[in-house]
């Protein structure tokens, strides 16, 4: 999914679930920032302290995409949560061979590991970074719908061919033109298979098709099976399930004995959200994002709030935490003064949440399913 869902839709769903403006803003910002936190390494301060951050994404053409360890530590816990072959949690961790391991790492919507992840976030919400971790988990949870059928590391399982868009001729045409300019040839099954074979990471061989909420499309997977995808339905289902977990989070905060399987009624505004997942068809995700932010302001969902998202620069979480716009990374030879607001800053608490999330997924959650990737 892209910024329109991870930030815009997540914010609206959080508000409809009862979170206030500031809480929903933290949750939605954290959900999107998972895609934008591409730097890692230590931040050194001149009083001798340091803070180590981790990356939750790589840039599309980053050489780290070619490193298996980075794939496991980034794409798998933050973007392609293993679906365990749509099976429930086993009584004891199984011993998996190579093929079984790969198959169980394929992402599946609303899988047992995904649900267990959300339960853990709810039960551990008392941490100072609780809301930030909820946003991070929300990103991972809804991506199990968008990224279904693909694994978060290099694998032949990710090779796809015969990619077709079924309800957007303009999208097909403009993409075909871009492919022609990029490759100097038409985007056909041969070229697509070549890209999939060279870079079979995640859903790279089907491009951004899984991430566009309005698109209905199909492809042929590595087994030769035709897979038909209906993004509007999948995204609506993801939003509805996310709403349930947001409601459970709030209920648990008031009463820890709350049933975490309880179903909550969708609000009257829900058909409006589903309609716009179908109808907003700008190819540019930022343009779609603006449409959702406008609806958060104009009362379409019952509130009028100037929510926004700033990835970097003055006023961004990072700038407010560190007191500089510079891209600080491993600055042992040019230490920063420690800003008084750093310890309670959004940026630090987000990165605390990232580390807690990754540790939980790789060291607690997945090993219970026999999946070791740490």
C-alpha cells in the first residue's frame, strides 16, 4: 500500500474508531513513516550518549535490496509478514525444510501471525511508545492484504508474468509507455519474467499493482496459476479489520479483561470510505493522499481536522527531535548537542517502537511458527 492508505485512510479509520485527533495523528504518521525510515546507524551526542536507530524500509533501488539478511530484517517483519500458509498457530514449532519455510513465509491476508501481532500490540500498549507501535503494526497488518502471495526475500515464488490491469486502460497505457521508454521494448511476458527472475523480491515483478487501491488486476504466478486480484475489496476488508483492532485497543485501555475477539459495528460513515477506495483513481499516490486529507478536513467523515504528513525538513519528526535538517548518520566525528526534547520526541518514540516491533516479530512471534529469520 502507499501513502494514501497508510497515512490518509489509517488516520480516518483511527478517528472513526474513537481515537482523538492527536492520537490518530501519531498512529497514522507512524504507519506511513515505516515506508520512509530508510536510514540506520548511531546518532552520537556530545555528552557521550548515543542512540541507535534501525531502518524499516529500503529505497527501491538500494543495493541493500540484494542482501538476503537485510531482506529478512526489513521486508519480512515490516512489509511481508509470513502468513504460515493460512494455517493456525501450531502447538509446538515445526521443523521446516527449505520449501516449507519459503511457502510459510508467503504473505497472507489476516493470517494467524498478523492477528497475533495485533493482540500483542494491544496487550503491551502501556509502553511509552505504545501508539507508535500500533501505527507500525497497522502498516504491517494491512499490507498482508496488499502483499498477499509474495514473500519478503529473494525467491522464485515471487516471479510473476502476464500482468494485466482489468479496470484501468489508462493505467495500462501509461505504464506501457513508461516501460517502452525504460527498456526500449514492449513490456511483455518475456521482459516481465526477466525482471522477476533477476529481482524476485516481494512483489517487484508486479510493480505497484498490489498497492493501488482502485485497481483490479491479474497475473500468472510462479506455478503458472492465474491469480485475480480485486484491490478495492481487499483494501476495504483491510480497513474494516483494522477498525476492529483499533476499537479493541481502546477498549483494552479502559478494561484489560476486554474480549479481544469482540466485533464492533462499523460506523455510518463506512460506505463513504469504501466508495472512495474505488473511486479515487489518480495514478500518483500523493494526489490520492491529498484527496483523503481533504476529506479529513471537509467533514466527509464527521470531523474537520487539518491533518498532514511531513517526511523530512523543518517541522518533521526528525527535525524536531534532533534540531537539525541534516541527514545525521554515524556522526561520531561530528557529535550533536543532545536536544532537551529528544527523549520524549515523536521521532525517538517511533524508532523505539520499530525496534520493539522487529524484536517481537523475529524473536517471539515467528519462532512459534517454526520460522527463524533473525
